[in-house]
């Protein structure tokens, strides 16, 4: 089949299911409309790939381009967006993208990120120690932990954390901020990232920015624009997306008290539980759109040159062909001989560069809760939890209690 106009006419963007579960529409599309169009936040309509093999094929294909800056192409959001900056790693194609990642790769290997685990665990425990028996897990913990971690890793004063929150909220929203406000937030954020790079050049130390400044592939280094974009991406991903996964993951665990009890009894299960959290609830935002540069076939059909398509990572992680009974949350799913690997961090050349760091943060965040707050439970009915409405989808607030 060739993706074309939706025979059913315009549809609303696929709304999530109850309690933050995946859109019920996924199941229908996976069965009968694997490349059906959907409406993006911008109002543009593009084919959406929902099957696991299609998504992986698109993300790995050499004819799947991230250059969406040509006039007239569909957009993810109206006005300026992440797709617009040619210096951003996510927007580059080979060979430029290959060079960019090759230079940065060494700063994000498990060998580099694993030594940060004890400090991340310490930050998590310190935050919990100050929260009492009843607190908002989102504002008091899920947002605070990655904010403190990224500030330490980048050598940023932690008192700038609240500014990061305002910038990222403004830039990632699709409904509550005007295009002008988002543009202003973006330019201010990028200016601050440039200031950080300049300060680390003049006063070098041992922070992650210093590692990136020093990173090289033989005589090749990152340009100033590439460095600034990398810092911007680290702050954005290191704050909002990780915070969202912590909030969503804890919410999901508390909806399954028998599995939470297992985790409390055996915190060694945390790493396996995190993989199921990433599959079931991740990522909090989907992959970026791709432009097909040459007629190509993927398992579910054909895409013509010039087609802009959205690979939906969350839908792929709920494809029953790849994950039996995908709607069942099971912290043991990835133990022993797991099914297919999830694609929460993407796949192919653009797979999340900081996946190792994100795993460490999510694992230590949940391990600390399991060991320090074994009686943790929701303080109000789960239906009362409200959710954000933007590119990132997570609880706005979530009251929890640790009392008896």
C-alpha cells in the first residue's frame, strides 16, 4: 500500500487511554491502518507508522532524512520548533551526523556514565529525606532529581534549575504558550547554553561540558554551534524527559501494588522493572518525523519520495507482534530471555546518545523509592491525576503518602 489521504477524513490526534495508558487507537491501526495519517500538533497530517518492524525500518533506513527544513513540509508544531536548527544533532543526516556522534560517543558510554551512579543515588536519597510522609512526587522528586543531576554534570549552579524548568516547559508545550513565547524561550535557552560553553572554555574543569569541549576524533572537534546545541539538548532531555519517565514509571508501579511489593522485597529487580517502564510508558514524547528521500518499501507498504512520516515509538512498543499481550504491565517481562528490545530510546543512527545516563537515573530514582519508601502509595484516586498537554505527556502532580 502507499500512504495517502485518510479515507475516513480528518481525525483528532490520537488521545491517550485512561490513567496514561497508550491510545486505544494503536490497536486498530496496528491491525488495519499501519500507515494511516494522523494530525500533528501543528495541524498538519502525516502517515504514522505504528508497527514495531515498520518503525525500526524507518529509523534505520538511509533514505529516512531528518532534514525537514525544506519549504512547505509538514511540521510537528507551528512556529519555531526542534526541527528548525541545522546544528542540532537530531536534525543531521550522514555524513555530518556520523561525524558528530563519533566525536561525542566517548562522553556517553556506560563506562563514562556508570561512575555517576553513586552520586545520583545519593541525590535521590537526599531528596526523599526532605519530603516527609506526604508529598507531590512530580514536583518534589521526579522533576527535582534529574534537574539536580544535570546541573551537577554540566557544572551549572543548581539555583538555575527553576529557569531550566520554565524554558523547557515553554519550549515543549503545544497549547499553553504562544508561538512568540516559545520562540523567546528557545532563544533565551540557547543564549544561556552558549554562555555555559564560553565559561567552560575560559575556566575549564572536569564537568560534562568540559568533556564535550575536549572531545575529538583525531583532529576533528565539535563546532561552537554543535557544542551549544548539545548542551541545550542535554538540559532539555536531562530534565523533562527523564522527569516524565520517573513520574510515569512510579505511577504505573503504584497501580500494580503486587509488583511494587515485589520490587520492595527485592530491589535487585529494579533494572528489569525499568525496562518494562520504558516499554510501557516510554518515551514521554515520540520520535521525530522523517522525510523519505527515495521511494522505499517497509514491511507494511510503500512510501514515496518526499513523504514525511512519523515513526511512533510508543505504538511500536505496544505492537503485539513484538510484545505478547502488550497492554499487560509486567516487571519480569525483560528478565531471562526477553522479547524484542524496546525502542523507547529510538533505534538506528539517531538512537538516544545519553540512553546509558537515562537508565542510571531512572533505575536509581526508583530503587531509592523502593528502599526508602516501601509503603509508598497514591494519596488520592488515580483518576484524579491530571496530565500535561504538550509534546511531553506526564502527570502534572501526583500526591503520594508513605504513612501506615
